[in-house]
């Protein structure tokens, strides 16, 4: 399946003096597949090493970290020649071999002619917990996420639809294929962007098989918690993880410790929250008290919302059918709202945007997302899962801070009022860190 990360990998390869690359991201988002696909496209051959599956390979790094020796012995072990600039070396699950991670420093300093991609699902957790000698300043980084809605459209053969959506996003003219696009989005919200799940959806078109695949990934995440955390930490990780669907189904989606466990306190769960964030399983959105730049100075780290890494995985944990959620008459507005807001968070962070949420006690206003773009402009976003778009909080924000742009993302078509741009949910991936083309 076509992934946007491939373009970023080419940019890394073509950049002069690039360093070994660490490809970060949660388990199952497609890191290994993308690295190997890129290697097949851009290099004459690929040498692949998985430190979880092949424990013997660790012996290559025990003696010393001399790149020349490692390359010679790796070439023999892999039964493949390794040529500078022509071979891509992929170190997978590198968190399982501390010495291999440290070796990236020496490859950068002594053998920069070799192209290396190191992938690790729980690298952040391993480094934080084990005092690894991390090659600070000696590696490049890319972060990978589940497939976004545009990539999902590519996968189901609707690439042209993705192009048209962003064209209409820039013009704000009503999109004639609005209903069809909303149908695709509803499919995406229930399927999500995990490549294995999308593949199952395409091949089977069977919701039961899709849900089984999603449950398998959720179970793999739980297994990782037990494997890489202490028993006490695992219990707290599970407490937080299990609370996320209910936290997001509330009208006020602020994370509440009382929903994690009766009598729970913040200090008891700080480490578990950091673990889940480092593993890529959650995304945190912090509150800001002011909606003026720079937003970061108004961040309140004690107040935040927690979002799932993937809307489809979140959907599967509600235990309902897609047709129940997306038919308005069934009354599952809480689940629709949770999925819409989780999807919006994903879209923003995948476009390298740091979103916050804003509250104002005097008027009891709460705005779902606010971000500061690359030009320093503050852009507020109100998210609605349906067509009822009363925007009291957004209007309060506009009156208070007079932002250059204000977005209302909902099930309605493109449009514009005097102060608010109407953006359909399916166009969330078009919101960028730069100003729109027509400014």
C-alpha cells in the first residue's frame, strides 16, 4: 500500500550528509514494510536484521563497534554484499540490542557512506528505562503513524477522490461528491489506518474479520505492556488504557483520574502515561489558558486529553457495529463524537501540528483544538461529528482573540461565513502547518 513516509525517506536519502535514520512509531503502523519497500525501490539490495527474531545477530556488536568489522561480518551473516550508497541496511526492533543502537554513532562518525534505517516500536520506552547510550546528535529521525484518510483512499482505489478533496479545501466551494466522501470517511473511522486491518477490509469487506484483526493488535499492545514494564507498571498501564474509550465518550473529554481507578492520583500514573506516550499508543493534547501566541507558554500540563493512536482500534473497543454508530437514529452520538475528535487529533499530529485545547472558565467555553502554524498565526478548530454546528465556544474564541482563520470541522460541506470556514471531516488531512494557498 502506498504510504506518504516513502517521500520523506527519499528526502532523507537525497539530503547531503544524512545520518543513520531512526524510524519511530507504534507497533503495526507499517515501519518495517515501508523501510523494505523503500529499499527495494531506491537501492540495489537490502540487508535486513531483526533483533527480536534473531538473537544471535547481537553477537556481531559485542566485541567492539567498529563499523568496518560489523559490515564485513554482517555481509557474511546476511549472505549479501553491502555496498556504500547502493545497499540499504535495515535494523528492525533495535530496542532489543543496545549495542546496535549505540553503533549508529560510530557509523555516522566513521562510516557515513552506509545508509542505515533503524526501526523500533518501543525504542522510546527502552531508552528511558534502561539508560541506553543513545547516539544523541548522530542520527536523523522520522516518525510514522497509521495510514491517514488520504492513504486509506489510495488503498481502496480512490486516489482521485483524495486529490479533489484538497482542491475543494483550498477553494471552499461545495464539494459535489460530499455524501460519497462522508461514506468513505465512516468506513475509515471504523476500520482505521493500521495497514493489516486495511488489508483485511479490502480483501474481505467483512466487519467481523476487521474487528478480529483490530482486537489482535490491541492484544499485542497489551502483551508489550506486560513484556516491557514491571508488574506494578503494567497494572497502571492497563488502568489508563482501559479507561480511554470512556474518557473520550464524555462530553468533557478532559482526562480524569477518577475514571482510571477510584482514588487514583496523578503522581501514581505519571510514569505510566509517559510509557504509553513513548510507545506511541496514545497522543496527549494539553490545555492552554490563553489563545494568543506563543501558545506553548500558556500550556497547562496538569490538564490534558488522551487520544488513541488509531480511530479504528478505538472503535473496536466500543464493542458496537459500524451501522449502529453512523446511523443518527441509533443515538450513539457519544461514540461518533469520540471517533471524530480522535480522528481530528490524528490528522493534526500527522501533519506535524502541535494541537492544544482551550477552556475559558468565565463563559464555560471549551474549544476542541487550537494550534499555532508555521507563520505564528493561531488557528482554532471546533469539531462536530454531525451537521448540528452551533459554535458557541468557537464564537467566544473569535470574539476574544480575533484569529485570522477559524475552522469548524463537521459533517457539513465546505463553505464560509463571515468569520468561520466550514471544513468537512473528510478534509481534516488537508489542514497544514502553513497558510492555505489562497491565503
